[in-house]
C-alpha cells in the first residue's frame, strides 16, 4: 500500500488543475507564436535570442504542465491524494501546494539556464561575433521542453551533484 503524502482539499486540487490548464494554454499560445513568427506581421523584428528565450520558456512550460497535470490527476484517480484531516495535514497541504505551484517556475529557470549554456558553448569556440541561425531557436525549445518535463528530476540531480562538488572542494584542504 502506498503512503498518501498528497494532502490537498478539493478546492486546492481544482485550483491547481485550473492553474496548470491556464499555464498550458498560455505556453501553447506562446510556442505557436514563436514557431509562426516569420508568418506573423509583428511591429518589431524579434532577434533569435528573444525567440530562443521566449520559445524555450513556452516549451519548458508545456513539458512541465503536461508532467504535473498528469501527476495531479493520476494521484486523484489512484486515491493517492486525501483531504487534510489534522493540523499536521494542513501543514503538509501548504508544502504540496508549493510543490505543484513552484514547478513551472523551476522549469522556466531551467529553460533560461539552457539558453545560457547554449550561448556559452557558442561564444567559447567563436573567434568573431557569431550570427545565430534559426536552428538555435529550435534546439533551445527542444531542450527546454525536456528540462520542463523533467524539472523535478533535474532539481534532485543538481542537489546531489552540488553536494558532491562542494564536498570534494572542501575535502581537498
């Protein structure tokens, strides 16, 4: 038998579903606009960097909302989520709300980090100022989707790796 750690009231479950559906619609719209940017008559000419960042944010949110909406509804279907019944459960409910609410924000941060890493890789090897191709936009968007989808795993990975790195640095003395 699985331990039920999701403690959320029906009101909070409905709020989170609405939150994720809204984010999914916004991120799909943003992603479609970025993909169609050449066919849309905009009042300004967006740069590849702008399109990469905006597209990366859009696709990371798509991946994140898909993953966490699924996690939310599967938890409800499989009876892994219960309404809070005690003071301890009410505190746990705050943590569960934060868990679900903050994951899209983490996905956005990972998307921006991917953009920075890709830019750094280009400028480390470039001798002169480089002009980015449209492929940079799509690479950023693709990697950002996976980062958004796996944001929970990335957080755990960075937690463990950063602890190892810090331990190695301080144990050398």
